[in-house]
C-alpha cells in the first residue's frame, strides 16, 4: 500500500473496520 494519499477517509474507515473484524476472528 504505497498510495496512502489516494485513500479516502470513508475507504480508510471501511478498511479499519474490516481489519478489526479480521483481528477479532483470529482473537488477537
């Protein structure tokens, strides 16, 4: 992910939520 400047705030929120759900599924 070298194009962080192209990511919109809404997209970043969705990526963060999906990342959190992934971490929860692995119970980290």
